[in-house]
């Protein structure tokens, strides 16, 4: 009887030690805040000028927070299109296509409710 109690107690201690030693610490990876002025506007200025920036641009103006916020769904849609699509932006190889990390700037900004 004492042997069974000792074996059971030993087994319980072993299980407790194993759980303590192998417990994985989960830390949430926090996505950095994306803002229009700090993150989105510089990409727009680098990749969407002169076409979408007045006074030289003759296309829909996308040079202000309000313009980009209003059109963010369309912007994301067009920068994600295949390069061969007529609606792909930047248009006709005038500027290099946006990398996945730059596209992510726009999608994260939209997910974060488009802070200014």
C-alpha cells in the first residue's frame, strides 16, 4: 500500500515538474501601429507621383489623408492585382510594383481603422 502511494506521489511530482519545465511561454506579437503620415503617405509619395498628386497629376488625387482613406479598398485591390491586369497600380511600369511589405503597410493601416 505504501509502495503504491509512493509511486503515485512520485508520478504526480514528475508530471508537475515536466509541465513546469516544458510550459511554452506565449507572448503575443504586437503589430506596430501604422499611421498615414508616418507610413502610408511616404509610400504614396514615392510610388504614386506624379499621376495622383496635384498639380501635375491628372488622375484621381490621392495626396491627402481624406483621399486615401476614402479610396483605401480600391487602392489595396489595385496594388494586389497581377501586373498584367490593366487596372494594376502603379500603372504600366511607370514605377516599380509594391513589395509585399509595402502592400502590408496599406492592409495593416486599414485593419487599424486608418489612424492619421
